[in-house]
C-alpha cells in the first residue's frame, strides 16, 4: 500500500444491490492518487469487472486480504473520472 490517503468502506452492511453504486460514488470523490479500501464478505470479482467497464484506465486494484471470510481490496484512483454521470 502507498503512503497516499486511503478511505475505508465496509460494504458488508449495505444491501448487495446498492453496493456497486455506493462504491463508485466514493471512488469518484477521491482525488487522483488516493485509494478506497473496500471490505467485503465475498470475492469482489464482479466489482472488478464493474470498474473495468465504468472506469477503465482510472484505477489500480490490489488485494489486501483474499478471503475466505473477508476480502479487503485497495482501489487506487490513477486518473479523474471523465464521466461521472455513468454510474
């Protein structure tokens, strides 16, 4: 993990249907270079695909904890979001 600022978002209490939207909004609020650390209760592969579609070339993805009960992923913003309406 970098020395840049990280914001942690525990999505486990959020209903699954709302998680991706809330995560993307939190990510978009970050300045480039900062990171969002997501805490999840299942493998976040669908979230990775979601980011690849919605914010291509704007993030890096690093596993901090890789299950089996808790996953923590650092999603670092590399560039500003060009289309914030595309949530």
